[in-house]
């Protein structure tokens, strides 16, 4: 018997990276899964793998920049499965221009739509049902940038991830007494496809020093599988061995500037 038998979970950004690894782990623990992302092809691959092992998963293509679509995902899941026990807000992205000097309005707003607005709309769409059922878990993948903002993550990303972090803290303050628990995962560098969009794409040697998607997924799973009497409010994660990030910071400072 798995720790999540009989439970329904939504995982956003589930086609690759942390979301994919979390989906596979949740399936192994018996959860029924609704997996979302912008691209349906990688989602279908994860669903096929889970279903081939006897699990239950469906894929839904959702652009988390669209708040109405994010809310509709929660409504659809409740109509289809009758409940949502765990929500994993994992989808997110940063800007190309990292400095507050160069980041444009469109880029800034896009980051906030995914990392804040999408999290708010999807969480709101399911949390009422969680309260009615007397329990539920909301887990959000934030970032070390929420605690230590700077050029590596970028101005918009750091601000947005800090907002989602505080959203989760607010849920605990307001709703713990009603059985709702909210967890925030705050990882530093993780070797996932999001790194490919950095101004300086880290090479294999740099990535070898980083945490893996599986490492962070295990933290997400822990938050979901502990008994309801316990809430993990936050988990801060960092690579054990530091690396020289001089080239990364130099490229980030110039990204989006006339000098780039």
C-alpha cells in the first residue's frame, strides 16, 4: 500500500525536470495524477510510463500564464475525480534579462503570471474543496532566489518566487486550523532544462555540482506523504559543493542590455 493510495494530485510543469520526477514518485505511492504543462508531448510520455506500471494519470495542456485556464484546471479535476488532495505548484520560468536595469515589462509580467498569478488561481480553485473535506496539501516549488535574490535568478524571478513563498506562508497562517497545510520548496541550483534559458548555459562540469530533479522531487514527496498532523512549512536546499559562478553572473549582468 502506497502512502498516497486513494488520493488525487495535480502537478504542474510535469513534463520534464522536477515535475516529471515528482509525478513518477507520486504514482509509485498510489496517487491518481493530473499532470499539466504547456507541451502535451512530454506529458503524454510521463502518463504512458505511469499507466504502463498500473498507475492512473492524465495529461492536460495548460498555459499557467493564463489565469482562467489555471483555475479551469482545478475545476475540471474536481469534476472528473471528485477531490484534490495534493496540489504541486511546480511550473515556473525566469526572464532572459536578469538585471532590473534591462528586464522589459512583457518579460516581467510573464514571470509573475506563471509564478504568482497561476499559483494563486489554481490554488484558489481547489482549496475550498480541501477545506470542505477537512484536509489537503499545497506544495509550491519556489527558489533560493526568494531568500537570496540576485542576478543568477534575476530580478523578476526572485520577486515572483518570494511572492509565492509568502502566499504559502499565508495559507498556513489562515488555514492550518482547518486541516490545510502548505509547503514551500526553496532549492538553489538544480540541473533541469530551465538552465538552458540562462544567459550563460552551464556546462556539464558545472551541472555535475548541482542538485538533481530527483533530489527536489523527494523533498516534495516528503511534504505530501507525512501524516496530516505534520506540516513542513519550508525546505531550503543547496548543493553541498559550491562552484565558481563568475561567468554566469557576468552574462546575467549583460543580458538584455545594448552590450549583449
